[in-house]
C-alpha cells in the first residue's frame, strides 16, 4: 500500500470515528430527554420533550448511518447504537448526566442547544457533503430547541424564588462539564486541517456571549471556572452512562438479530 493510499484509509477512518462521536452525543442526550416522556410537568411539555428527544435520536441515525455507509463492513446504525459498551462511546459527559429535576434539564438543554447552534452552523462549511446536509436539517431543529430552552430559562430564572434557586443550583452543578465542548483532540485536528470537522475552540466566545445574555436576563450567575470534568472523547465516562446503556440496549441485546 502506497503512502498516499494509506493516508486516504486513515482519513476515512478518522471521519468514521468523528461521525460516531457526533452520533454518540445525539443518541445519549436523546435518550436522557426521552426519560421525561410521561413525567413532564404538564401534557404539552411532556409532548414537547418527546419531540426534542426524537430530534436528537433522528440526528444520531443520520450520523451513524453515514458512518455505516463509509465503513463498508456490513455495519448498520444499530451496531453503533446497541452493540458497543460504554468505553467505546465517545460522547461529551454533559449529555449523559442524569435527568435531574426540570430546572436541571432546562439548564443542560440551554447550554447544549446554544453550543449546537454554532457547531451546526460551522458544520455547514464542511467539505463532506453528507455532513453538510445533516447540519442543514439539524440546524432547523436546533433553532426551535434554542427558542424553547431560552424561554424556559427566562421563565424559571425570573420566576419564583424556588425556581430561581433550582436553576442556579443546576448551573453550578453542570457548568464544569461545559468546558469539554470546546476542546479539540488529535483526531478532530486532522479533520479540521482537512476541512471536514468543526474547530470547536473557535466557538466558545460566541457560545459564552449567548449564555451570558440569557443568564443576565434570567438573573442567573455563571460560576467561577474553578473545576472542569473531561474524558468523554477518550471513552472515560461517569457511572451514569453504563446504566443508561443498559436500558437503551436491553431489547436489542436480548433478541440479537431480531427484525421488526
């Protein structure tokens, strides 16, 4: 195999790994949000949360499907979702944190939705046409997600003393997990250099400006950056992911090869 051919093979595998990461982010958060179905504070919100979860799970299917097509080894999107263990998942840790109360979910969604707004916009400039198409579709969904999470953050942050207390507590608990969103490793840097991946480090100031604007209106305070948790992109996770995967993968692993 020539060096040029080897480079193409390596680049293709990098892209597959990158797609699987993006799929992991989407399916893990989608599963977390789906835990609100039948548990929402009222019927309309119960339905809205279910729709948000479906958006993320649908997005995961697109990323996994693209990876399966490129892999050319017979894998399907189900293989990526249901037949890997937690150490093989490379989602951001913020996505796997427990559902928590409603304020906790809203704060997590606000931070992730605003991140996705900028990430997907940047992904539209990828040299991979399928990634661009996925970003175009997902951006429309994310516009709705941002409006929704912002509206709830303002409603709760500027609501009762109790809702404000819970929102600030959630911010304090989650903030340290947000730093990982803006870190780039060697795999992503290679794809950035190739014009395929998004340089997440360049998104932080835009994201932070959006967060500060919402927090100021909601009366919330950004914690001092005294701690940060990372490791998701290396397969190091909290204890919560294993429990999530046990639930999510149970049927598929119990009936291997079953068709619907």
